[in-house]
C-alpha cells in the first residue's frame, strides 16, 4: 500500500480530487454465489490488485449517507440508518437481479482516487444487503444495513429433544455467574434439568423452594443437573456457565465476544480485539446472564449484558463489532473543531441533562423470585431476599443548585458482587451528578476522521465551548465521499 494513512487523510481533506466509490456485493444467482463489481465513475483494477484486472462498472447512481448514534440512554447498541445504493437499470438490463437472493449478503464500499491502484483504496463501509427493489423503470435500489443486522437472530436454536412436555422448547443459555435460575426440565422420568446447552464451569448450589439441597448430580460437560430424589417444590440453582473449549469467562466484554461468535457465527476477526481488551479493563467485574425466553436474540442479550455495565457497542466502518464503556470525555482528542470548521450558525444545544441526586445499580440478580411458595423454614430476611430481584448498590452525588434533581431509577446490571456494583454506581454518580449537555455541530471535517465514542476538542465562540473543551462523539452523520459532517457531542 503506497498511500499512507496520513496521505489518505490529507487527500480526504483536499478539494478537487477525483474520488471514486467502488462497490463489491455478493448475490446468490443461478445456484451459486457471485460477486458484482460496480462504481460511480468506472474503474479497472491493476494486475497487482485483488481482485486483479477487474472492471467496476460505472452503474452506481447514488451513494448512501450514513448516520449512527448511541441510543438515548447513551448505553447499549448503536442506532444506524443508511441511504440506499441506487444502480442503473436503463432499458431493464439488470431486471434479472430482481430474481436473485440478496438479503444478508455482504457488501463492501471502498473510497479512493481514480489514479490509485485498488490496493490504496480504503474500506469505508462493510455491511449487508437487506433487500433489492426497483426504484423505477430505470434504476434498482439496494437497501443497506450495517452488520449489526446479522445479530438480530435467535440467541438459541438448539431445542429440547425427546418426548417429554418440554420437547421443542429452546434450551437455556448461561454465561458467567448467575443465581437462583430456574433450569429447564428436559426429562421428567430421570428428573434431569438443563442450565446450558454445552460445557459449564460449575453448579454451585441447587434449591427447593429456596432451601439448598444436596440430592443432585451435575454433568458439567452437558450442562445438566439430575435430582437423585423425587422433589415436589420449585427447583432453582446457582451456576457458573459456559466453559467452551475448557475456558470459563465472566467479564462483560469476554462474554459479549463469546456470544457473538457462538450464537451469530462471527469469527474473532469480526470483532475489534482492542475494544474487547479495553472494556475488560474498564469493566472488570464478574457478571453473568441466563436466558430462557423464546424470543431472545443476540442483540437483546448484548443489550442486557453491555448496558448493565454502563457500556455500548457498535459496528465500525470496517464491519467489526466494537464496544466500550460510556464515560465522561477525557484523554487526547482525535481532532480539534474550531469556528472555521463549522457552518455558520450550526452549533445547536439539543439537550440539557439535569443532574441526578443518586444512582442505584442492581446486582446479584435472582432470576427466579419466590413469594408465597418459599419454604416455611426460611427466615423473614431470606424470604425477603427471594422476593427481591436484585440487591442494590447506591451512590449519592455532591449536587448543589438543581432544586428539581431526582434520585435515579434502579438500573439492573449483570454484576454479581457488591464491590463491582458499588464501583459502577460511584462511577455513574460522578458521570451523571453534574449538568451534561449534547450539542449538534455541522461542519466541514473530512469524512472518516471520527467515530462513535471518540473524544474531540471544541474551540468555539458560543456556549462556553472555547479553549479546547473535551466532548464525546455520540452521533455522526456523514457522506462517504466527504464534505459536510454532522456531529452530536456529549460533555
């Protein structure tokens, strides 16, 4: 690659460059997968390129813009929307494309200069096609999605076998450390229950109506519990779950990675390894999650897991899953935005977030709560614990001046231990215990300079934003080919 990253950034910022978009998209046609090559200007790769000597037909009529943003709570999945990719279909020359299978097929967009070899183009979007439609008699439209679309799939596809009453129900899924889960009875004759569909670390306790019992055996390879005596009460258990390949994981990022690989079929190369390492550092506490709901998806499970840690996840321009802990802006900014970089009058205060008086984080979740069915031998304190879903860690803020500030709602987490939940509550109290603001800024930054979660510096003449005020990017709208960029920043 002869064009360095610095040279590429300078090229993006320069005017009067002959920018070319290359599109590579797969489709299933006539019984096999084919890759179609197209562009908005026409391009032929060189003999040394991959693919070599390949014509990218000049048929792309409109290149999509991309908008991504963190959810309103600034945690959990990113929200992404796209324009459409319009392709020339004059005189119906590509009518046959409407008979092909496009949904879920990979699509890659590259940006570079007409004079460059394809090897110097940069991947600016890696996603999938949701559908193809006829825009009109002269054009086709490819509906694009980012690869998060591929995570909206069932978390569990393995079903209970046999002839019992649980036949064809989804097997439970267990990652990390969980308490008071209700296992799924898979063989009533053998009194066998499933807690996971594979190898697990341990079964730490089994209960009948909230009282620990010893009349069971655990098959850690199969993820099952078998009762050795007939019992009539409600059976629950404390479990340390998935131990795929002999490795047990119980940190938020590690579990998220394992879920995406095991349940969505992604490879380790589809995940931003640096972001996994960083989230493990920022949120190192032991967590766990247990899922039995029939409608659970990989996305909904990641939401519960990552949101509980105060984190977020998104798909980068390279198509890789990235994740992080949402925190106050700090560190070295990736770019400084001054008045000269902003369209006149296009700095808008879109939201003021009034401080909270306190923050509460739920931890050590009991996945099964028991009220009237608890054993009579239990103390009132034990009965109360069985009625409560969570224990609670609370942190107060040193708030002054905001007379209508309120205590924050209880926010559940997947944390197991009080120390980790208390540390997270303290962190959130520092984050949300002061006035926060979100600004929308429209400017002339070159495309691809910032991404969600990046820290930027603001040196603007309005709203007290002079002198390099740090802000976190929480929303981004840009054209793939550059020009104007719209940012939403949090400070």
